[in-house]
C-alpha cells in the first residue's frame, strides 16, 4: 500500500510540474489581411526528445485556421540543457475591421490554458496571392498537362548534398475555374496512412507540424488554383543512397461518385560531399553570422558579452558550442547556448545563439576572428567555408599583470605583439608568461631553502 501511495505521489508531482510548464502566448492584436494571427503554447523539458503533446486550438469568430508550426529551443542553465517547445496555430482574417475575440482556451495534454477576450484590429491591404516558388523546371513538370484537379508531391531539391535540407510537400490542386463539386472522403483516415508511405527513410526529419489542411491560393501562368496542403516536412539525408518516394492515391467524392487522384513517384539522389577532414562533422547549408558586443571599447578587468547567432537553412544541431580557451590576453566564460528550429516559407531554418563573457587582461586591439569561427559546407558555393567574427575589441588601461606591461616602451617584445595581426597573435596566446615567471620564482625560492638547510647542518 505504501509503494502504491509513493508512486501515486510521484506521478502527481510530475503531472503538476508538467502542467505548470505549459504557458500561453497570444500574438499581435493588430494585423493586416496579409498577416496571420497566432496563438501559441510553450512547454519546457529536461529531455532532448519528447512525445508530441495532444492539443486543440479553439475556433475563433471571423478567423480561419491555417497550419500549426512548431519550434524547439535549447538553453543552458547552470550547466544543464533546458529544452523549450513552441507550437503555434495561425489564423487568417477574411475581412478588415475589428473582430471581438471572446475568451477561449487551448487544451494541452488535458491541461486548459485560458485566454482572455480581446479586440483584434484587422486593417485592409492588398491581398497578394502566393506564387509557386520552386524553380522553373519543377514548375513546368508540376503543371505539365494539368488542366483539372491533380494530386502532387513536390520537393525543393532533387539532388541535395548529403546533409542538405530538402522539403517535401503533398498537396491537392483544384483550378478556380473548375465547375465540378469535389469533397474530401475520410481524410482523417486516408491522410495519416499516405504520409507514412511518403516519409523517406534514413533521413533526419524536421516537421512543419501541419495538423490541419493548409489552404492557399497559387498562380501559374495567370491561372489560379486553390492548393490544399496535407503534409510538409524538411529532410536531411544521412548518406548518398537514392531515396524513392512512391506514388500515392487519394480518394475523393465527385458529387456522390468516388474518384481517385494519384501523385507521381519521385526520386531524391543525394550527392556525396567533397573529401575534407571534417566531412560529415559540420553542418551543410547556407549560413550567415549575426554578432554583437555589449561594448567594443573596454578597460582591462572589465567584462563584455559577445553574442553570436549562426542562422541558415541547414541542420544547425551540428554546430558545436564554442569552447574558447582563455589566454594571456582575454578570458572567456560561456553564459548560455540556445538553438531553435523553425519554419520559414518552404524551408526549415536553424538558429544557434551563444553568449560568452569576455574579460580582457591586457590592453591592445584584438580581432575576435582569431577566437571565433564556424566551419561548414556551403551549398551555394559547393565548397567548405568558414564564418569568422568581424568584430574587434579595443582594450585600454593598465595590464592586470604589472610584471609584463604590453604598453611599456621598454617591453619591445609585447609592444610588437600588439601590432601583429590577430592571425599571428594566435600562435603566442598559448604561452602564459605569468605562469612561467611564477614557476621560475618558485624554483629560485626552493633552491634558497635548500641552501639554508645545508648551511644550518654545517
């Protein structure tokens, strides 16, 4: 009986904690017709992988539900990773004006997240129709000979490099000038079964999290279509084996008659990466570096925070945390790391952000590119590339080590070091002259003690 009570208590505590971790986020309350309103919930976990929670977003008057996206972020707290998962439901307004949104709730794993009522301002703007973004050859192939309803599976890449992302989309296209009435037939059973057949093997998957059909307008050669998107995910091939995605069929109702539409099979042929010592160990994609310093002119002994964000369409989980070793000139201490993956258009973007505390010990100018760089395979140039810091830290004041003064006119060696390019300084920074001097001083004191002992014995 005690054992049962013990496990019940543990379950109750865990359940209460999980409930407390889920929080509600309400999006902007003033949007245009081109923008979407978003409701989100966030929950945190100490586990890197958790089961997708069961959830239900409310129906809101005057708004139409679109897709659900999700993102994952990692933060380092007290040396331990904490993972945040965000699920966002997007809503689209059909007319401008003021929408009175009543109180509602989001159900997450049987937990109710309450939302107060509010007024949503929707301003008028020219509503642009989405244009298919795939390259010309893919567009021609997609719409070739299609004058009526058709089912399509598309990919943003057919020959990606190993590790490069490609996005699969599974959609039904119906021309706006179509006069035949179609309706879906048990999509709740059909679509999940079809998606299981479409998912490629031996790939890392980042899902766009569509749990409902995403409806949008597309235009091809001035002809308008309504796209019903059932599935969208980005994949990163783990090797160069060909990926075969079969044809699938969707059953629909044409008036009261059953009809079947089938997609064409596609083949993804990943390309091997060029030989390199870091092949398979660095991200593959197109990345950029965004960085900042809380101050680029400081005194010795003061602290400054360096923040770097590496953003791109590759799998950012492969970015290693920057473990920069302190040297004679600068001391480094990591403050936190955060990584997130989120959908942007037809791509899945990754963002790895790191905060590092820098405390300078010696005056001078220090190019941070000697300390911070990120190697990756650039899919745009088809070559290995490096992102380097473009920031310079100017340090003034007295050196923390008065024995070695880098600003002294008599210390020609260190004065010369300050004038060296940062690439050359890196070769010297491993030699800590303070430690060498202290070791030498210790040996001299030990030698004097030995001499005194010998003198007393005589």
